C-alpha cells in the first residue's frame, strides 16, 4: 500500500485525489478495504464508501429481533467503522441484503453512476466479479454494478 500511495503522490496532488469504495455489506469496508482506506486518508486522499445494503440478512444477528433492527445496528456499526477509518463520505443504500443478483440491473447501475458523477472519484475500489475471498454473490454483484457504473459515469450517452 505504501508504494501505491507513493506512486500517486508523484503523479497527483493528493489533497485533490478522491478514492471511492463500493461494497455490498456493512463490515466489507473494514474487513476488505480498511487498510487502504486508512492509509489513503493518512496521505491526504479524500475517501468515500458506498455500501449497497444495510446488511439485514446477516447470519450473525447478535441481539437483533428483526431484519429492521439488525439493519439499524449494522448502520450504526458502519458509521462507527467509517469514523475510525476516517471516511469522508460514508453512504448506505437500501438494496436488500442477499438479493443483489435479483435487483433490476439498470436501476442499481444508474444510482451508482449518479453518485460517482457527484463524488468524482479518481479511483474506485470494489470486489472482482468472482466475489472476492468469500465468493459471496452480493460481493460479486457489487463489483459488477460498480465497475459498469464507473465506466458509464464518464460517458455522456449513459443516464444523462
């Protein structure tokens, strides 16, 4: 990570550089991308995280009695995690956890495209289409949605 940030410093004024991370669930930002988010913030890079779901279908439910209660808990955990990682713009969308593969494709890509245009990241971090280390289907879909939205955000003939 140090060499990555050093190479960015050579090419860009890092105070103007923006990094965005798009994930599926609260906790993905810390467990999968926390190191790079923290290092980049330390180097003066503005960071944002967009989480597609509030994580209401998690199997580890703690004391939550309902999906809504679990989503509220996980939103609070996401906010706390982003505060520790010093994420400038933490955002949780409200797509259903465990169901990203069933969402209307263009709707999700459209929403992400608009947010990318608004925040204007130079670099986007997300999962690969294989779903990262766990192969979770929501991770796969987050990567597919995010990658297409990032490419389409710069095209005038997409969602204008």
